[in-house]
C-alpha cells in the first residue's frame, strides 16, 4: 500500500507542478493582458485628447469662417452701395458737364452779342461825335 501511496503521491505532485506551471502561465498571460490594456487605455486617452484639441481647432476655424463670411457680406454690401453711389455721381457729373457746355455756348453768344453791341455803340459815338463837330463851329466867339 505504501507503493501505491508513493505512486499516487508522485502523481499528485506532478499534477500540482503542472497546475502550478499552468497557473504561472495564466498569471503571465493575465499580466500581459493587463499591460496591453493599460497601453490601449493610454492610447485611447491620447486619442481622446487629440480629438478634443481637434474639435476645439475646428470650432475656432468655423468661428473664423463665420467672421470672414460676415465681413465679406458687409464688404459686398458696401461695394454695392459704393457702386450705386458712383453711378449716381457719374450721372450727376454728366448732367453738370452738359449744363456747363450749354452755359459756355450761352456765354459765347452773350460775349459775341456784347462785342457786336459795343462795336455798334463805338460806331454810333463816332458818327454822333462827327455830327456834333458839324453843328458846332470850330472857333467859338469869345464874349
């Protein structure tokens, strides 16, 4: 019975050694998985942080885009307003130029008429003066 006990004891020791070896392998596998999980968690946190940073950057860019679009809209409105004003001023300028041409023509006609009238007056004065000479003797008697 001692031999059977000895054989059984040896078998149990071998089973215990195999179980201990298996336990050691499983613990190493668990440790490897835990390390891998920690690495994955660190990577996930890093990616989450990058996502938050990119979301903030995207929001900032979208805000800038909205500001630029608003400025562009205001500038377009201002440009349209200025173009309308230029059109109005151009029209008014054309009208004023036309008035100036008409006034220049009228001035030229008036100047020509004045010159003609001055010429007539000058001729009239000469003939009036000559008539006066004929009526008045050249030597007046002294009284």
